[in-house]
C-alpha cells in the first residue's frame, strides 16, 4: 500500500472512530463516513466493500497492533524507556491499553462497546492461546483447554470494563497483580505451575 493509500485509510479510520464515539454503529451511514473523511464514494469502496468490512479492519488495526506487539517482546513502543518491560503479558497489554492508541478506550467504553469487546476478546483468545501453547497439562484433563482459555480472556475483558467504568484509577501494574492473584491458582490447577 503506497503512502497516499495509507493516508486515505487513516482518514477513513479516524472519521469512523469519531462517528462511533457519537452514535451507534447501526445508525452510521457510509455517506457520513465519506463526508467526515472528506473522500469520494469510489475511494471509500476501493478500500472497503461495506461498513462491516471497515469495522473489521478498524478492529484488526486496533487490536491486531496491540496483540502483535505482545508477541514481539522487542516491541516496547517507548513504554519502557525508564526501566525493563514487565514479565507479565497481561501487564504489558494493560499498559498498551492505557496508552489509548486510536482512542481504543473510548471505543471500548462507548455506545458500541459490545461490538469492540467481541473483537477484543477474539484477539485476546489468540494471544492467550499463544502464551499457553505447548504447556503440559498434568492437572484437569476433564476440562477442555478451549474452555480454560475462554474463561481467562473473558475474565480479562470484564476486568478491563471494570477498570474503564471506574475511571482507570488503578495502574496497569496493580490490575495485573489483582488479575494474576485470581488467575494463577486456576492455572496452577491446570498446568501445575504459576508461570504466565
């Protein structure tokens, strides 16, 4: 994708994100996005077939960036210029959320939060699966790993919602400590260790 296309795509994402903060997804029209991005209809459709495709791409951009950076431990985004990166993948993820790239917290807490939380959880499922892939499961073979991973990602999403509703008073480090205090005993029962 050349620079001009990237600039157009960024303008569409910004216009769409701004609209999503003001009204529900179902009430936003493609024409409103086109007008807000100051582009032509043909240009919009050259990038996205439908509004649904745009939503998927926006979510991939927001959550994919965070999740990809989690898998690449060399990617610190300037977060750790004052010290070492955290050992916990959950703390690292919370710190990225706190940076609020692309106004992700506004989207997660707004009128359209259910849509964005679903995409967030799907991406989070993949991150957690990567974290625990290849681990031995000497413990609870009667509970499928997919159920366990869904439980962990669901708990994390609910914690993020709780954090946003509470005006983000806790630091990512505090939240990480709370989350791991609850999750580690569960993981220990399944994997026989406390590593995350």
